[in-house]
């Protein structure tokens, strides 16, 4: 501010007529000086931007080792493993036969995460499991799944059962369950269109993103459900496609199945 003060003193020391001529100059200098002042407020580095520290991993066949058995290292934060219907160790596979490529579990009708009403002659109403474990608790987790086809299945109308053969169309669906570092369940949710962030993603067979409504997550179990995410889902049975071996369930049951395409999260 030294320059404006000097000019003001100079103005007082000369004639009023010349001072009036300098008034405009004084205003100009003041304006220029204010504009030239440097804002030394430090930039906000607190991470308030919701996307600045979001990490996204896409399914990649190159991370799969040992034929998919045991823990597969997705990156330094995340490992993946799989369980079969009977909860014996399964194999993580990369499914790329259709439009939406992603991780699934070996042995089902497709190389996805398959739900079974019946398994090897027994009524089980269970799913294969894809398990994500984190080296430290994570927040703001988003799952992107694929091959969750809309209207592929059948669901008994309310008040009826599948045996009544009175059904509506139903979407493929799944569910997620989150656990903390002590193994306690801290959240769960259904994977269906109406719970997704923005609905079915463009140019996909059935890809959706789901934001998990809990934080401090150390483990996530991802499973399939009956059609439509409810007990009224009606499995279908049909012959295997040409060249496709009978799956490990002992039948050709078809119900919800999907894969995991991507994972996003923030570190604490």
C-alpha cells in the first residue's frame, strides 16, 4: 500500500487543481493494488472433494494365479477368494463370455456368482460366494456388477407360490454383506436396479453400480439371490447349451447369476 499513500501525500503538497487531476489516477492505483494483492490462504488439501481420493479397481484376469484357488491379490488393499455352495473353497474366475466381463466363481452354470434353489438333489436356497477382504478398513465402497439381466427370470405373484404357475417377470439380483475388523456384520443390501446409483449402465447387458451404506468395512461377501431378490423367485430348468457341461449342482437349474466388474473405495 506504499504507492497510494505516497501519491496522496504528493497530492496534498501541490495545488488543489492538479490534485483533482490525480484523483482518477489515485483510484486507479488503489484498484490495481487490491487486484495485485496475493491471496496467501493455503489450498484446501483436506480431501473434501468426494472424488479426489477414490480408488477404482477393474476386474482383470491377470491378477488370477494358482488357477484361482486361495486368495487372489487385486491390489495392495484388496484380496479376493471364493466359496462353493457347500462352503468348500472355490476358485475365482474371470468371466468374459458375454457383454459384461468380471470376476465370478468356477463351477456354476456360468462362470459367475450363481444362486441355487436345489443343489445335488437337496433344497439349499443358497449362492456361491465371492469374498473381498481388505488389509485395513475402507469407506465409501461402490460395487459394480455385470450380467444382472433385467426381466430374465420369473417370480410368483404376491400371495402365490411357484407351484401355482402364476408368475411375473423378475430381474436377476444379488446381495452384499459387510463386516468390520472383528467379523461383526455392519451392513447389507440387495443388488437390484431400484437400489443402484444410476440404473443400468449404457451398453451393458445388466451392469449396475451400488454404493454401500456403511463404512469401516474390512470384508464383503457378495452372493446371488432368487429372481427379484425375494423368496418368490421361481428357478427354471432347461437343457444345457451346446457344448456346455452339466454344472456342479447336478442339474441345469437357472436362477440369478452375475459377476463383479469393479470396486471403488476410499482409505481411512
